[in-house]
C-alpha cells in the first residue's frame, strides 16, 4: 500500500511578497508560530527495542502541533498527536499512542529538541517502534532542525501559564509546578553511587540556554542494571555510543562525561521534553526531586485537571533580557 499523505500548509509555497504581507498583517507584539523550512531525514537504532528506526521531520500547518505519524511495514499509518493525553507508558521512557494500538516510544529527547528550537508545528514520520536514540542526547536532533531551517507562520505562539502551585509525589520523588515569569527548570538527583551521589541544577529556558547547556547531556544507566533491563525487553539497543554507563568505579565511556554534572543535566532534558507534551512551552517553574517520566506525566494530568491552575497566553514578540545561565551544585 502506498503511504498516505495529508496536504500540509507549507510557508515556502507563499511568494516572498505574499509571506511578507502575512507577517505585516500579524500583530507585531506577539511571537509567531514556527515550523521547519524543509523536510529532513535521519535513521538509527531504538534504545529499548534494538530495532532500526527511520524518521523524517517535516513542516506542518499553523496550529497543527507536533504529530507523530507511525508508519507500519504494510504502509498503513496512524497519526499520534504529541500530547500528555496520549501517553500510554512511562517505564524507562515516554511512549505515546493509543491503548492496544500503534505507539511511538522514547519521544522525550526529540520533544526536548523541538522545545529548545521553538518549533510549534511539525509532522514526524517514523518507521519503527521508537525514536532513534542517536547519541543519547538531544544534540543530534537540534542539528537536524538547524539543517532543515525554520520559518515563522501566521499565528501567535502560545504558552501554558501556570497560575498556582500543584505537586505530585511518591515516597521516591516529587514534581512541583508553580508560577514564574520565565520558564524555569530545577531538578535534583540522589543515587546510591559514589560516582553520582547528589546533584542539583537549575536553568531558565531562554536565550538559547537549552542548546548551550542541556542538549548535549546523554542518557545514562548503571552497568549492573543492564542485564535486568534486557531481560525485561528494554535497553536492547543500548551501548557506549548512545548512553553513559556508570560502574562502581566510574564511567565506562571513552572520554568520560561531557559535563561533570551531565547526569542531572540529562534529567532536566527529559523534563523539558516530557513537559512539551502539554502542547506548548511552559510559562512557569518546574522542580523535580528524583523525578522521572511517570511523575512528569502525573504532574501534567493533575495540572490540567484543575482549570484554575493554568491558562493559555500569547508569547510576547520581544521579552526583557533574562539571564538564563545554568546553575549547578554537586
């Protein structure tokens, strides 16, 4: 069967004067939505399935959001909007799909790159059960987006403004969302490992901070857990090429860590990607204590369950200068 396609609005189809007219006709006090300028393809291995995955990032129309198009070997396909409402599993990664139907796993690293690149609308065509792991970080996806280029569209960008504090937690960790004038992510981890121990960090997601301070941080795991994960059908594609492997004595990867606190930075990367499933950037503060995909999703569920805790707002075109420098304490 031939792969079906949907007609998409492509900003490149407008002549330069026509697009300029659209831009002039839009309000100058708000930021405009953005999509990719050109399609771009990549391929790699799935971290958990070990299967080869091929993926194409494509432009999408205004207000389309981020949509994953899962293409089956038969050529049939199904569209899965990248939404917290479509999360079906949070074990070791975030999986979106439909209960009993097609799904796409490990979306968080790509979602974080889309958030860091301020991409509002994109169609992600994927052949395979999960997004390729690449090098375990968001940096390869940021590079793909830069190579594809981006274009403004003719509708305002929206952000999810947090109006009051909500908290979800277990005996092992918690997530707290609250009001903030700028998108702020803070997180702390605490592992019973002499290599990691306790790390904490905070970042304002402004002025390119995600790309410069977070995007290169890789996923990680402990050597003694790999056999258990593989027995459970996970981490079948994991290697030193796409994950930081921690032992009791140190890090196995040649060259060591990219940052002294790379592991807590990667946890922030995961949180940025998981929270982008809200449907737009967050105007608020996120704090995670030993948090992971399950708590990130639970926080969004609780937030949207209380209409008085949030509202959608248009993003100003020019914001006041904000110091987004990364702050960390080992």
